[in-house]
């Protein structure tokens, strides 16, 4: 599966990061810190700034210390993992790309 880097932190290893898959349907591949659950990564709040305009990620749980826990499907695709070059203290999950719905948007956009 091919992935395209959207953005991420610029310090250290340049991670955590957000990628978009070139699969149908496209999904976000979210690289974050390891947790005790293989289906869950921890990501900094500011990582959400890198999602594509008009989209969102659902299923976030706030840790209360500047990060979220995000659950999804563990990323196991060899091609994607080769592209992402994830350090040993991190992993990645695949999550659906949601469409942002703003309550102040015109009714035609809700």
C-alpha cells in the first residue's frame, strides 16, 4: 500500500506523523507512540493540524496531558512501513478519514 506524508513534528525523528493511504477508500495512517494496546497510538494534540482541510479523525481520547489516544487498525503493510521508517518506540494505525461538519456552516454543507 502506498502512503503519502501529509505532515508531522519537525523535531527528533520528525514524528509522530500523519500519512494518507492511496487505497480505496483512502485512510489516514497515523504514526504515534507505542501504548500497551497494539490497536492504539498516542499522538500530540498538535498533530491534528496536519490533517487535510475539511477532514477529521474520530475516536480520539484526551489523555489530559497534551496528547490523545487513537485507536485503529494496526498498520502491517510492508510497503507502507518501508516508506514510513517508524522508529522502535512508535507504531502506526489506520483510521477512516472523516468529513468535518461545523455547526456554523450553511445547512447545505452539514
